[in-house]
């Protein structure tokens, strides 16, 4: 259930992030990195909710069989620890994969795309004497002598 919730949430995030927040000032690379980490956050929320639901239903299942107190507590503790370790391992792997993917994307963009200046080139400087050494008149035309 948590994985399905995460996939649906990520799909809706992709649609609405693409419509809403991909403005003219945001580059595609920063959008992809932001979406990757949003995907990781959706999986974190989904898996945490699934873990809480599992532990809640596990206790009701254990009490249904009416074992003695020691066996019930031991089984419940071991099943809870096992489920928690599985979820934590999955999420740690997911976050390392997301960080590694973001690192590879940024490195693959190379020196032509810098996040600091948004990938734009520096504005050319045209000296006061005009482009060809003549003073410029109005609207970029040479003066009439």
C-alpha cells in the first residue's frame, strides 16, 4: 500500500510541478533534481505510514490467537524490529540512490552548465565608442555628420 501511495503521489507531483512551478527562471536540471528528492520524500511518507499500519494490525493479529504474554511480546517485538529494519534499509538505499543520481546529473551537465549563473552566458561589453570605433547615435545608428 505504501509503494502504491508513493507512486500515485509522485505521479501527481510530477504533473502539478510541471504545470505550476517550472517557470522561466528554473532550468530543467534543477527541476529534475527537485523532482527526484520529492519522489524520495513521497516514498518516505508512504513507507512510514505502511509501517505504522503494519504494526497496528500486527498487534490485533497477535491478540486474536491469544498466545501467552511472553510469546506474544517476543513475536510482536521481533516482527516490529524486522519490519522497521526493512523499511529503514529501503529508505536509506533510496536516499543514497537519489543523491547519487543527482550527483551524476550535475557532473554530466559539465562545465557549460553552472547552477550559480543558471547556464546563461556573460553579457557582451560594447565600448562607449560604439562597435566599430565610431560614436553611436540614437537607436544604435551612427551619428549623421
